C-alpha cells in the first residue's frame, strides 16, 4: 500500500470498511500525478464519509445511538480510572487508595468491554464500585462520593443496553492505552502535555464535528469529563460545574438535533 493510499483511506475513515475501497481508488486515479487534485479528492472523501455516516446513523433509533455513546463513555471512564490507579502504584504509593484488587477489577471490566461482553463488564464494574466506595469513603465526604454516580450510570448503560458488537479478542490490544497513560502522566512529566493534550484536542474536535450527525463520540467524551468535574466540584467552582454538566448538555443537544433533522426516527425504544 502506497503512502497516498494510506492517506486516502485515513480521509475516508467514516466510510464503512467494506465500502471504502471503491471511492479511495477512484480518488487516487483521478488525482494521479497532481498534488492539488489529491488534496481536493481527500476533502471529497472526508465529506463523502461524513454524509454516509449521517445517512447510516439516521436509520438507527435515537435511544440506541445514545446508549452506544454512554457505553463507550463508561469504557473510557474505566480506562482513566485504571490508568490513574496504575500511575499511583507505579510511583510507590501503596496506601488504601492504591488497591491491587481494585486495579484487577478495573482491568477485567475493561477487557470484557473491549472484547464485546458489555454485560459482564458492567458486573465487574459494579464489583469495583462495591470495594472502591468504602475505601474512598475514608477520605471523602458523602458529597464527595457523589462523583461515583457517573461510572454507576455508565455501567447501568452497559448492563441494560449493551452495544451490538461481535466478539473480537484483538480489541484487547487497547489495554495498552491505560498502561501508556499510567507511564506518561503525572506531575512533572512533560509527556502529559506534549502527548496527551493534542490527543484530547483532536478527540474533542472530532466529537464537536460529528455531533450533528453521529453524537456517540461526543457522548462518550462527555461522560469522563462529567466524572472529572464531579470529582472537583465545589459550591462556588463554576468551571467544575460546567464540566459536570457536560454529558447532560451533550445528550440534550444530541436529542434536539436528531429531532430537528429526523423527527420520524426518534423512537423511545432501545
């Protein structure tokens, strides 16, 4: 595969894999030998994929779209919690909040969700909450524990409305993400900003771009943002309150946009 073909396939990532080859090869043939034409064809591929994704999502019930976003958001919460716990353990902090049992349950829940066993992942997540809440209660007030309602909400989505995915053990490779986060984050670590800040900006940009047609990425990103905001929320902390409201705002916007664009496809059933 040539470099140009790789770039063209990346531009067409919103197109279903089984439908991607024809528009990619057409774009390569049309733009052969011309860089300006190639750039124009890349923009065309991206726009084609955007429209195709919008058409595909329009045929999926709104409740299913929202549930998929919440399920993916729950997986991201697992990623960040596992990375945070591993980072603390890596630095030699072995107090009650650095529980290997909690880390194991998080890893099991994440692995189950990755391979496609969402309901079992939810049960593992509930088990983590069952042992984590009493430990955290030693250091936080009852109001401080309210942040745990966010992962609880995500695990309920995994249990009640699991994603319709086939089993694929190859997705376990994504377990390298929390490991990489644990190694490259922390105070005084330049990789925290140099590596992950651009990644966060790219994800947020893609989520905002896709929100009108496919809100799942925005919902998934909003759930851990709400979790972070809820952990830091105070009575007069406006920034934390804005973060805490993220998932509710995104869900409301997603419902509103869907009803405006496709009022006939907003069934309440999952």
